[in-house]
């Protein structure tokens, strides 16, 4: 027989209760609406992109740009 410390038993009980509450929340309709409808909207919007603060690299036809870091010349494309 393996003895389990009381702290681990308590933690297990807490996790089981949390999982039960999470399952109950999944079964009840949410205030914000149907999850399947929201999933459709998410899929539709997934193709949209937020502009990046970092410019994307251009195609390989671009020549390298000289950059300086600490006085040293660095080639970057």
C-alpha cells in the first residue's frame, strides 16, 4: 500500500471539483451566445491579419541592407 500525503489528496479533490465546475459551465448556455456560432465567426476572421510592427521581408530580388550594431557593419535582408 502506498501512502499519499494529505496535501496531495487535498489537491486532487480541488482539481476534481474544478473540473466538475468547468464541465457544468460547458453544459449551460453562456451569456455571450452559442459557442458553435462564435467558432464560425472565429474561423471567418482567422484569415484577417493585424499589421505587424515589423515589415515583412520582400522577395529574394531585394539587395541586402547595411545595418550598424555597436559600430559593426551587419548585412541584413
